[in-house]
C-alpha cells in the first residue's frame, strides 16, 4: 500500500530543484543588487518602513501568507477528487506559478519604493487601472479577514488549549519587541529566551485550556463568562461567535501598531512554532516510514484503529468526484476548473501579492533577501499544503458539514499522529498542531487588516473632503474593515465565503502577475514575458471559468432558481445569494477590464518602445 512518504518525496524534490535553478534565474532576471538602497532604509520611519533581519522578515512573511487556506483547500480537494490531483497541483504549480507570483510581486514593489501592486500598475496603465485593482484588493482583504477570523474561532473553540497558548505568545511578542527595539538587548539571547517561552506556552495551554462562554469542552477548561450574553452564534456556537468578535478587535488594534511593537517580533517568534509544526511533520514522515513507525497511541478517533503512514484515501475519485466520500455533501464539482480554485494558497495566492508589496517590501534589508523570502517563502507554504495532504490521507475524517469542519479534525488529528513518530505523545501532538494552525491564521488575519488599511489609504490619496479624511484615518478604516468582515460572517454561509475567497484570491493572483508583466514589458523590449505572462493567462482563464460556474450553476440555478439544488427560502439567504452573484459579476468585470488595459500597454511598450521608465537597471536579460 502506498505511503505518504511519496507525497513528501515528490514535493521536496520539485521544490528543491526549483529553488536552486529557477529561483536563481529569476534573481538574475530582475537584477537583484545589494548596492541599491531598499525602501526600508530609504524611508525608514519606525512605523511602516523598518529594516528587518532576514530571519525575522522571513518569519513575518511566512507567518502572514500561510493561513488556513493551505490546510482547508488541499484537504477538501483530496477528499473530493483524490490525493493524486491535489498533490500534483501543489508540487508542480507552486514553483512554476505561485513562487514566481510572490517573487515578482516583492521585486516589483522593491523597485517602486515599497508601493503596492495597485500603485505599480497605475504607473503604467493610469489612474483608472490603479483604482480598479486597489478596489479589487480591498474587497479581497475583507473576505480574507472574515474567513480567517471564522476559522480561528473554530480552532480555538475546538481546542481551548490553543486559545491559552495563542494569548500567551502574543503577550510574549509585545515584550520581545520592547526587548529588541526599546531596550536594545541582544537579539540571539532574546531569541533563545522568548522562543522557549512560546513552546512553554503550548504546555501551559494544555494544562489550562480557555473558553469564553459555557459549552462542551475538555475537562479542566476555564470558562470566563457564565452565559453567552450578547455574543452571536456562528456555526451554531456562541463561543465561536465570541472568539470571532475578540479576534476582529485584536486584528484592528494590531494593524495600527508600529510594526516593531507586535508584527515583527510576533511573526518571528511564531515562525519557530510553525517551522517546528511543518518541518517536524515532514521529518516525522521520513523517520516514521523508515525507522520508528507511528506511535501506538495514535488511533483513529472514529474507529479506534491504529493509524499508520499508509495512505487511507483514494488516489482518484473521478472528474466529478462521484466516487469520493463527499459526493453526497457537495454540489457538482468538476475537477476543471474547481480544483484550481479549491487549492489556492499552497499553490498560488493573490493575497500573497498584498503581503509582498504591502508589508514585506517595506522591511527588506537587502535586495538579495527577496529570493529566500519571496520565492522560498511560497515554497515553504507549499510544504504546509503537503503536510495537510499527508494528514488527511492518514486519517480521512469526512466531517458531516464539510468545509472548515472537515479541515480541522484532519489536520490536527492526522498531524498529531504523524508527530508521534518522533516520540511525542498523541495527546500533546494533536493540540500542538491545532495551535500551529491557529498561529498561521492569527498572523495572516491581522496582516490582512493592515493591508486593507493600506489599500484604502492609496485609493483616497491626499484627502480633500471630510469623507476622505475619515476614510484615510487608520483607526476608522481598520474599524470599518473589521465591522464589514463581521457582518459578512453574520449573513453568509461558510461554503459561500470559501467560494468567494478562493475565486477572488486566484483572480487577484492573475492580476498581480499582470502588474509584474506590465512592469517587465516597460522595463525593456528584450525582457521575456513568459515566466510571468504564462501563469497570468492560465490563472485568469481558469478563474473566470470557475467563478462563472459557481455563479451560474451553484448560485443562480441552485440557490435562486432551485434547478440544480434546493432554492433558498429565507430572505437573508436570498439576499446573500444575490449579493454573492453580484460580487462575482463585478470581480470578473474588473479583471477583464484590467487585462484589456494591461495588454494594450504592453503592446504599445513593445511596438514603440515608449513604455514608462520601469527600472534603473541596465540589465536586459
């Protein structure tokens, strides 16, 4: 019987070859040069532009891009179509498309004073194109905040130990920021002290789990309130609703703090937790397969059977997923194009372009750091997707409600079972993997709020009216993002939010590649455009078809007309369905308009050589 070692071997091989070969080529292609002053040094302000050591910035970047999507998407795809198409899309698509997308987004922002992809495309196609892309990105950040806040709430509700540990490591991050930037104490000593504190918080969380309101929790859980009070129920749980409210308030507050106070130290510290979870799981698969085997205490939660490193799910369930365990739970799911929307993060993600050009480019210490952080960071997220695939193929728990209810037990239970190969008790390993997931989500969520603030501030520009003054105020616009995300959660279903997030995310990835391709076309007539233009066209084509399928088949024919599924009968459900259909139409219109504007610019630049000056480099490779 095939084992998960084959998943790990395939991903590690393709990623290693790509980083050494293609990553080096791309670095030379854009002319990374440490003699250039990066925006972090040129505009250093102690607030947004702050040079960061490479390991610190890698920790921030990796923590910010690797949210819940690389876990939810691969797990869902493996149980819909089989693990083979899922792992192939991750192993091949990531280095050729996703890592290129992240690297080009970071490099182009680096050469444009740390500005966003919206600003960059505006430099070449005009103010209209810039505003269209910025509005697209702003709407996506609200979707990201909503989806990630909900997933965090689900994780903390299911694993109260992760709630305690998360609160502790955020507190440690504040103190570490003061240690480094206010007291000027040694970085290496602080790393040892505070990383040890982060891992100690895992033990404290297991000993003292935490919940907000009464519910069904593990024995010994500390419940802070005696009743649910005014907290709304999300996914039939007031505790999830309470955590979501707290998380959104935290995200808004964290997004307005100077990056040295929380963002940099927290992401650096949590990266050790994340590296341990992902790297430890990959190592455990190798060690467990060839040496130790899986721990005897790793048993399937439903059957009680001993787990092993053998793959327990099907390799292929059919083009429509008709042979898979979720066939009766989901609408008609053709592999093309929906596989490429279901697995977004982990292979290619437009949200990463917002991180790369929004926060990371403002903290890059040297240009050559972009290879490891941009290209390598995306490969590292692909490793998280590989771990998720290993976890689900081991335990294969088809949760009744699918979606987020499907992802959590498979990742925490399967990942915990994998770690037993290193001698870690299963009762500790599973909550640890839940904390790993929560850590990814927390850092991505509040980074998304900060990025949404950047987008809105760029849209407003220099405020000239009182309304624009309010919109550009960091406290007001972050509050608006958090409130909009909460109401989006209150009126929509999980599967609707995931569809909108996946489609918008992948479409933004194509637009970010368009921005990079336009930059290269204006840089020099001799610059080849295949590396960025190929993935741009492919993802744009796939995503437009995918969103059209979702809009016409699932929403219009299903939820509104009742032809392909049961129609919505409640007013809120009907309004939600109409709103989602409108959003899909708007997203497709914005994307097609931008593709047309960008194509016209590239044609002009190539035919006449009158493109905007794109770079100070003389390298025309």
